[in-house]
């Protein structure tokens, strides 16, 4: 049997099709989520409630085209040209090179002077559509933003007419070399018909918090024929446009590094840890407030700085002035390292920071500044001061996995409630850590003392003994094992041995 001629024609048509190209959206983080950008010459839907940044995203898309010598057209029914200029000016952008077609002032629409496109019952939708087509044919743009479909929906007055007009626009744009963004206000019930028409759908969300600023996140709902990163990704809307932080997937960021063990700066602490801190691992220091968790982390940090490593300290709980003064009082001077740039201090306000933004800060430090030592003080603020966020523990696990794979040495501080007796933790993070150091207060001979023990290490044969920790003008000192005591970690130990040998302030000064 011979093949019908029509099949030969179809095969020839497919063979002549040009390979699709990818173009940048003008937003680095969004390009990363889209694994390279948008497929050119397609129609995309960008939906979101008012205030999510749809207009800003559209302008960034067109400005990226201007940078590449491509003609851009912004068609607006919802905003005036003056309002668009004001938006661009607020971001420091120059609208030169972008043609703005303001349909509200288009004289080709036969509208009574007392009416406008915002009175849909008096306006012919067909006239609006033809006006758009005429402008596109005259300008021949490569990038088009249509703002917004909400007004088109009002003009149509019924879903069937609206769908026909959208299909007509899609067919029109498909016959031209245009990449089109259709902006639409997001309702409680997504427009599934519109989703099916568009080649891809990008959804922007704004979530109000009980305390702190609102959270914004983006989700790519669909993208035909191309791979993209699913799920929600945090973003901020600031001067300069949208800044999107792709969700961190640790498995995508493997980096070869030379594993080694480095000193904490304290021989006694090194002995308890089985040699010191290993690169590519994280150490969790757990204990109540005031017991010296930050001091221990600073001692490890200073040792890394003295070795010449670049370091970053993310401080949630206290001011930088207090932090530097307290470290200096214990003989650990950090200001010179901060002034030279070897140490980057970050004072974090968690109520103003999204988890994705914090993860991006750490990525920039590791990949951009080659930071090898990181301290996060404390996890309590990170986990508890973002009440509207879910799955923060899983996000932190992904972040620590990423840091480990980058060969970074990480020290984490986690505070506990209580002083002596029952001490509790808001959340159990011990499963995340490679090494866990437990610090507790205990009472002996009318004096409040500190006890330290390493309860877990995945990389070394650590000591299982409990030792006294002493803080003083020389930093920190680890005393001998508290062999004469039982119940030290309960806070109220029983002495059953000979006279104990305990570390003193003199030991620290020595």
C-alpha cells in the first residue's frame, strides 16, 4: 500500500519547523525557575491579585527586550501611560524603547465622551480587539504585554464571547513573531479555560501576616514542552523590580571539596569533638539562655578567621554593637576582620525576611564570596518569628544539606527554655545536625555552673564524658570530666565521689 500524499506533506511540514528558542524574562530568579526562560513566540498568562507586581514583571520583560534590541509594546486598559511612567520612574527605569498603547485614550474606539472602557456595557469588544491588532501590525513588536484581561472580561459581558476574543488574540499573535504576556487579576476560582489557552501560566501571590510585612511567592502552574521548577518560590518587590528566590533543592548543588578537620581554638573542646570541626558538616549547640552558646560559636568563628577563611555570621537575637563588645570583653576581637571584609556580619530581622530570601543570602555568600564558615544565631528566631510560614524545618534541612555539599563548616545555635531542672526546646532539630553539643546549668556548692557534653557526632569518635565549661576573660575553658557527680544534666546533681576538680576563671586566663 502506498502512503497517501497528505502524509508526505505533513512530514515535510514538521521537518521544516524551526527549533524553539528561549528568551530571558529580565528576572534572573524567574529564568532559573523556568530553566532558561520563556519559549519565544508563545502566549503566557501572568495572574495575581492587585499589588503582587504583575505590571512590574511586565515592564521588566519589555526592558530586557530593549537591552537586546527588541521592539516592545505595552497595551494597557487598566493603567494610564502616566501611571506606567510613574511605576518605571520609581524603579529608576527609562521607558525609552517601549511603545505604550493606552486603549482608554484610543480615538479609534467609538465611545461617547462621558464613557470609558471601564463602562463595558457601552463598548464593543470587537473594536478593542481590532485596535490592538492594528497597533501590533503597525509596530511589529517582538515582545508584547497586555494589561489586563480583567477589563477584557468585563467588556465581553459573557464567558463565551470572552473566550472567543481571547482565542482570536492568541491566533493573531501566533502568526507573528511575538512573545506575549497576558496579565490578569487572580480570583478565588482560577479561570481554567484561560489556563488551557495559554502556553504557560505564572501565578503571583501576596499573603498578609499577623506580624511583619507581607509575604510574596510565585508558582509556575504550567509550561508546555519545557522543564521548570515546581512549587512556591519567595520573591520581593523592591526598588529595581521583582527579585525572585528559587526554592533551594540541595541535590542540584553538588560541589567537590577537600574534607578536613579544623580546630575550634580550644584544645579541650577539640578533644571532646574528636579532633575539631569537620568541613562539610554542621554543629548544633543547644542550651538555655546565657549559658555561652554564642561565645562558643564565636570562639570557633575566630579560629576559622585566624586560619584565613572567609566567614559569615547571621545574627538574629542581639545588636551588632553588643555582639562586638561582648566578644571583645572575652578576648575575642572581631571588628578588624569585619572591617577588612573577611568577616561579613548580617543583622537579621526575621519578621521582615522570607525563608527563601534568607536561603539566597547564604547561597550568595557561599557561591559569590567563597565563604567557608557560617554561624546562624539563633534558629529560634528563624523558626518562630515567621508564624505564617509552613515547613520551615524542612527548608532548614534542605539549606543545611546544601551547605554541607558545598564544603562549608556551619555552626548553629538553638536556645532552650528553663535554667535548672526541666529544660525544653520548641522544636527538635537534632536530627538535622552532624554534631550536637549540649550545654546545661547545674548547681553545686551554692554556685551556678555550666556543664558541656557532645551527645552526637557523625564524623568522629567523640568523647561521652561531661565536663565543666567556664567562660572568662580568656575565652572559654573545658574542665576535667565531672566523674564525681551523677545527674549533672538534670541541673541538680548528686555528688558521690572525691573532691571534684573544677575549672576556674584562673584556668581561662591561663
